C-alpha cells in the first residue's frame, strides 16, 4: 500500500510540476504575442503623417491672400531696385495732372467771367474803366453812342441782363476783371429800333 501511495504522490507532484511549466510557457508565449502586436501598432502609427487640424475656409483663404500680397510686394520691390518703371503709376499721375489742369482752367475761366456787383461797388477800383450801357425793351444792348454791343456774354454776361430789380429797378452794375471795366447798365423802356430811326445820320454811317 505504501508503494501505491508513493506512486500516487509522485504522479500528483509530476502533474503539478508539468502544469506549472506549461503555465509559464503559455504565459511567456502570450506576453510575446501581445508585445509584438503593440510594437506593430506603434510602427504603423509612427509612419502615418500627422492629420492636420481642419481650419475654416475663410482663415485659409486669408492666409493664402496674405502670401500672395507679400509675393507681389516683394516682386515690385525687386523691380524697382533694378530700375524698372511703374507705368501704371505714371499713367495715373498723368490723369491726375490733366484733371488738376482742367480744374485750374475752369477756375480761371470762372474768374474771367463778368459778375454783378452792388451799386456802391461801381467805380471803387481806380484802375478800372467806367462804362455806361443801355438795355432796350427789345433786348438790345448798346453803348452810350447807341452802337450795338456784339459779344454781350463776354462783356457783361447774358445772365446779368435778368438782374434788374435786384438792387435797383432800372439799373444793373457789372464788373469784368479781365477787361478791368465796371459797367453801368441802364434799362430803357423804348425799343432800340425806334431810337435809331430818330438818328438817320447813324444809319448812313
């Protein structure tokens, strides 16, 4: 009976030792498999490029525009360094100069035009000649010799002939700085043709 017990005990101990050895082997095997899988995953992720953060379209567009503007500015600066001429600026400056010249000319023309003055201003400039004109009811402007004034707009301005009654009922005073003259225009209710008929000697001339 002792032999059987010894044999049984030996069997049990052998089985226990075998189980422990098998467990250690299986443990090491699965640990190795797990480590291999972890290393494989790490390798795969290390090869992948980092995924860019999605930026809003307007931010990307503004960034691209800023780059383009910088490139254009640098290009223009280099062109200027090498002596190239910016003809667009010259054209723009030429247009501005032409526009300014036209403005100056129009201002000068406005200054040259005759203008209505107050009665008290008539003859106040000693260097200006004083001339008396008559405006007849048939819209004829004549000098004190009843000679027709040909270029009414240049001499006194057509508009001034509608200004009777503004300061005085029967007279308008006009200054022409270009001609250096002060004009006194008197309103006459007669017709110019009737006045001329009474002066046959002028008709003969």
